[in-house]
């Protein structure tokens, strides 16, 4: 299966694009770098894992992606509280992150 066909890759890619677009005006480059990097890490690690030939390698990269989505969710939460991200957008991102974490977890379980 190609990673481009996976709904988790498509959803995480779309979220990453949105995060990049919505955080362009944030002047706190440390925060902006962290939230964009954690978002970007999810589809990137899914893609990298699915390019590997060994199932254990695929699963390892899925775990990395799952960790990154947790990191992203935390950064979105903090972004809401410090006023960098609107509450509505941040809550939507956090819900999407939660869904992605569940989807990745399910795929890991299926592959084990």
C-alpha cells in the first residue's frame, strides 16, 4: 500500500498545511517552529515508515508520528491559552489531533 492512499496521511497532511497557513503571522518563532514541526512530523513519519520494507520499521515510524501528534495537540492547547491561536481553531485542531492519534493507534494494532 502506498502512503499517499492512507486516510491518516491525507488527514495529517491537510492539517499540516492548515497549520502552516494559519501560523504565518505568529512572531514568536520558537513557538511557530515547534507547532509547525510537530504537525509536519506526522505525515512525514507515516510516509517514511511506509517506504520501509520491514513491518517493524513501519510500526516504529507510526509510533513516532503518534508521539508527534500528541506534541502538536499540547502546542495547540498552549497556543489557545497564550492567545496565539483562536479558541475555535485550536479546539478543532485538538479534536483532529485526537482523531489522528486514534487512527494511528488502530493502524499500529492492526499491523502488530
